């Protein structure tokens, strides 16, 4: 029988009890709705419930993804299995928290973080679970998953005077090219540079690097020469097949100084596609005395992977002291698209809150209050497949799969106050919100706004 320590495994109670108010709101509204507005009410309630779902999604976003640390392996031996298990779980809290700090905080700033004991970490944990476990009479081995409280961890980091990042980059496909005697190797065997990257542990940070399998499909899609030359068509082909938003070409070459004969490995990296398109970097790794080729190549792969993480964190640090807002128009084709945009806005690190300013049959206008500058916001939105583009007056926010040329003109539609219901014409494909007598334009004052999303911080 598995020994379960209930106090150690207790779950935190529902943090959003106010969601039960949705039923009360719907009951209060139902007494005042005219029968001919019923279909419009369905659309409105769908948006209200969508807001509730967004709230739940926001709570989930706080504890999943970036703030979830899984695969925490523990191994403890004690007089009894129960004591070993308790010690292992306590140690797991410390291990998981250190991994979370390594994920969020740049390396140079982690040194100033105060060391927390297990008892100090417990209040920062929302819940944890056992992924797997094995035990004997005196030994306990397990794999744990921890979900941390986003707001509390943020408060700890801010009070410690430490900058941190939360935006996770979309998957990046890595193509390791190795220069050998004038030839460029990618799928060739052996390719020591490819093997070195294959030995790099899977990313636990904010930049998920993916290494291709090197199978026939890969060989068909792109060659080493095409990758180095930046053949956009072939790069896009292999990136799409691996579900990557961009490709990182890392070219390694061994060089020797003509004078001293000192050897080194030079690594040139370049991004193709995504928000980092065109970014390049060159690093050199000198040989230590007696160091073999395989050792320096392996060390270089590890350090380049870490540096990729550090560069991304430095560029996406959340500046809480720099807050601004903008109005963005969202072109809509149906209600489901609006709900999807709402869902994607939840949990974006740079968005402090967002407000629905106006809505018509074909568009919605939202005010985004955000930290940092518009470029950081643009990059963060792009990781959720949302494209932020400047317009003549305000901004356009659209799904990356939606062509801008097909976006409807918001001035050609009635602009309405959010939350007003009315009948839907028989030709409508889904419930919509009708026009109001007094339009609410994107530059409307605060009195016409309704807060829709306010992510916990």
C-alpha cells in the first residue's frame, strides 16, 4: 500500500470562489430581459461566461507553463520509508524553487537572491503532485511536479530587487552545422557538433530548443549549404514540419592561430523567422591544455544553449516601473474569434490588465495596459500568435493566421457599448452585439470602459 501523507499532499482550495457569482448575475438579468432580446442575451451571456472562463484561464496560466516545474527527481534514505518520503518531498520543494529561479532570473542576478529554506518555499507553492514513486523499507525515490503561485513569486522577486522574465519563446528548431576540412556537415555521420547538441539536456527554461531527428524527411527538406545560405523556403519547410516558429542555425568551426597555434572553436548563430529574425552572434571557445575536440565541442554546445536562454531573458525583463497603455482594434469574423483572442490575452507577462472599450459586429477595441515598451509587448503577444501592428491612429491586434488585407474596416461598422443585447437578424450565423444609439469610440473616456481582464500580479 502506498503511504500517503495527507498534510503534505493537501490541495489548495479554489482561489476563485467569486466565479459562483455568474449564476447570480444571470438570474438578476433574466428578470429584466424582454423576450425578443433572448437571442442577443445568449451572445452577451456567452461573453460574460467567456470572461469567467478567462478568469479561470488566468488562474491556470499563473500556475501552468512558466510557473510549473515538473520532473523533480528525489532520492532519500532514512530509518523508515515514511521518513525518507517526507525528507524527499521537503528536498523537492528546494530543488523545484531553484529550477524556477534559474528559469526566470538572469544568471548574474540570481546571486543576490536570499537563500530560502523549505519552510519559506511552502507558502509560494500552490500545489504539488507525485508523477511517479518507488520505495523500499528505508528508501524513497520519486518524481514530483510543483505549481507555484505567480503573484507570490513575483512579490518575492520584486522585494528582493531582482529583475526577471516570464515570456516563453515559441519552439525554436536548431540546425547544427559543422565545418570540417572545407565541407559543411549537417546530416552527415559523423557530425560531432550535432552529437554534442544531442547530449544537451532538454530545455527547462524559457527557450524550448528542438533538435531535428536527421531522418530522410529532414535530408529532403534542407541541406547544410541551404541552411547556412539562409534559404528561407527550405528553412520554413522544415520549421513548419517540427512546429517551430523560427530556426536557429549554429555553425561551428575549429580554427588555429597561425602564430601561436592555439586552437579554438568558433560558433556563429543566426535566427531565421520569428521575432528574432536576422539576429546573429559569434562566440569563441578556447581549448584548455590537453582538452580533446569532443570535450570543447560539448562544452561549447552547453554554453551556447545557456547563452541563448540568457539573451532571451535579458531582452524580456519585466519593467514594473515603466507602465503604459494603448488602444488596439481587433478585426472579428465571428464570436468564437473574439473568445479566442480573450483567451490568448490571459497570462501574458507584460499585460497588467486589458479593458473592452468598444465592440461592433466586425471589430472590438481594447485598451492594453502593459509594462515596458511596445516592442516587448509585441514580442510577448507574438508568442501567443497575436500580431500587434501600428495603424494611423491606434494599433491593430490580429491573429497571426489572419491576413491583414482581409481585415474589415471598423468605421464601416456600428460601434457599440460592450454588454448591450438585442435581437439578431435571421441571416446571422451567430449571436452578435447590436449597435447602440451613442457610439463608444476607441478614444472614449474611462466612464465608458469596462475592465475585462486584470491578470493577478
